[in-house]
């Protein structure tokens, strides 16, 4: 069936065979128009050259709603929702414009949406009032393009990587007079969690996999969680998955028993890079806390049976096991994920070259303001999320203290440790008895199975 196209005073008929024929007639500058109550707009009319007649007449079929002057000015005199057909006529030719009286938009909103990684979904914007409103032009922007991208004009959202907390997409609506209204759409990016994720899967989606219980590594009867993926090989094994055993109150040790540590076989230098780069290789000059750190980093890898963490070693699945993560690996893991519902600090550690070489802490790249940087400060560490593997237990704070495998510069007998009572990192005398959370370096040919 042929259809008509009106353009700048010309009328064309497009036939079914694709041919175009110019027609005689008159056109109005708009075929549809919305007006606020009391608003007005000037319509214009154009006629083709062959249309005879000089006088153009305008009329409204509902003058109680919309009036029109003979120079094309339409006025909304009725109520919201009223409509009228404005007709222009010349030489027997006519064209029409439908006019609707509408309300001003006072607000906009959008329901939260979920989208898969790599998937797309449109944002549905609702206006207040909901019906018979003025035309609005929308623009969109993402609060975190590493997680969510959005088409600035259409609002089509694309999931980039998984989110533990929703990403805010800002919606700005602008009317014809340039007046804006804004709203936020919360976008959550989901992934299809794999039962057997690879190191690459975990590294791409740490907020999904970190803290998940691993069901097929059970040495020593402990509960193990995915703690870190070393993509760059910073700690010696590239693309290695590290598990951390949950703290257990009945697995407490005193680092006083380190007399037979073997510096040549320890991981202390690869786990404590800042300390190792500054401290050098003069092991005879190490302080007591450095020796204790070396003992914590002495791996069970098939030849050091008798270490307190030897029962956590499964030679078919692990490269080695040490007594706990270093402070450097702890903060790398911690900063890889967000921490909803708690103070979301970026933690850090820094080597301090005083008469007591060791580590201090930072918060958001600067001073912690607590205990001369020997502490991160009360309630600075997440104890709720990721299976409480960073601090606390079962989503709560408590008397849960465990060693980190790094010397503190607080004193020559002080080690880094996690304090569960007030959720922070601090330093503690290595002669104090407290818990361990052994760190397992998995073999590349072993794939974890996670608890669902």
C-alpha cells in the first residue's frame, strides 16, 4: 500500500514498487504537538507550488481545549489530557496536527536492574506524573565504567565485570526549555558462577569468588576459602590461586618456637617484598620478629613435617603451605574487592626503615592516624563479607586473633596480626599465643570446586 511523505512543503507518494511521485498539497510543521496548560506554540504551513489559492485558514475541532489563530498560534486553554485536531486548509488541500495538553514532569525514577557480564539491558524511566506529560530528552552516564557502560542517548546498559555492590547510572531528563530532572538507576552485574572456576575466572570476578568455600581441598579438616589470585606472579607463582584456612580457636601457636627455621627455604622474602628489598640478605642481623616471620613463611612442601601448619598440606593439590598470608598479600587481596556495609577503606602497608625495620599501615594512601601507623584503626577491616576471611568470624567481631607473616616496625619482637575484637590490623609480641590462618599455594593442575 502506498504511503505519503511530507517534507518542507512537498508531498511525495511512495508506491509499492519503490517509485516516488510528487503530489500536490499543504503541510503543517508538526503532525503532533504537546502543550502545557496555558502554553502556546506557533505552527507554520507550507504548500506546493501548484496549489491554487492565497488564503490559508486554521481551525480547531475542540476550541474548549485548544484554540488556533489565523497566523497558526495554538493555545492550550483546557485541562491535562484534553486533545484537539488543528486543521490547515488552502485550495481544497488540508493537513492536520494533533495537539495534546500535558503536565510538566516534576520527577523521574528507574527501578534497579540486573545484567549479566557481556549482556545488555535497557533502563526504563518512569515520570512523575506518569501519563500525559511533556516530552523529555534523556542522557545517561555510568558511575563506574569498569563495571557498567551505558549508551549516553539510549540508556542501554552493558555489564563489563561483576559487582558486589550496584553501580549508579545517572539519568538526566531535559525538557524543551532546558530544565533538567535527574534520577539514579542501580545496576548490578551478575556472572554465572562456575562450580570449578579457573584462576582466570577468579581473577576476572574476585567479588564473586573471593571468600567462597572450597570443597575439594580439606587437608587438616580446616575450612578453606579463595583468598587471592596472583595474576602477575608478584609473590613468585604467576596465575596461582591461594587459599586461606579459616581461623580456628584451637589452632593457636606462639612464634617463640622458631629456633629451627630455615631461611634458605622460607618464602619470607617473596611474601614481604618491601621488607626484603630494603633489608638485604644479612640474615645474621635480623631481629627476633624477622626471624619469627621467616618461621611463619617456612613452607610445608613435603620436607618440613612438624611445622604447626604441616597438617594443612596436601601434596597432590598444593605447591606448599605457610603459616599465614603476609601483610602485603593481605592488603592486595583486600583491595581487590569492595566491602559493602562496612567502612570501605583502601588498606596499605609501607616499609619503615627505623632501628626496627618492618611494616606500618596506611589508609587510603595516607596516614592511618592510629598508633603512629602501627594500626589501621578501630573498625577499619571488613569482618562481615567474604565469609569473614579478612577478620572476625561468621559475620561478627570477637576474640579472633591470628598472625600475619610479616614483621612490624612497632618493636623488634612485634608481628603483624589481625584483631577481631575491634576489626583492625595491629602489631603484637611474637611471644603471645594466638591463631593461625595458613595460606595454601595451589598447584596449577588442580582446579577448585566451590560450595554452592
